C-alpha cells in the first residue's frame, strides 16, 4: 500500500531558508549546514501533514498568516545561529 504523506512545514522551511540565507553572508551555506539549519527549524515547529493537493493548498493559505510566518522565520533564525556557533565541520 502506498500512501502519499507530506509535511508541508518542510516545504515552507526549505523555501524560506534560501531567502533568509541571502541576508546572512557570514553563514556557511554548504549542504550539511543547510540541512542542519532546516532540521533544527523543523524540530521547533509543529508539523503540518497533508495527503492531497487540496490539503496542500489549504496549508499554503495558512502560511500567509503573519504569526505562522513569524514562527517559521524565528525557527530558521535560531537554526542559523546554532549552526553558525557549532558547525559540524571546521
């Protein structure tokens, strides 16, 4: 049995991460650091799972809410700071 389940929050974090990193030239942007920042942020946020395209659209509309966007940006900013302070590489 194949079930299509997506965490919409992951899509949001990955999209916003690229925009936010453009404003942080002092942060390493290697694949490992990007993944670590995204993982940190996702662990701070409540997941939003969808199984249909309609559910995806509802979730996308919900991200327009300013508080939800603020929460995502804050989680990413915290992830950036954490990875910047303690990267997994020299």
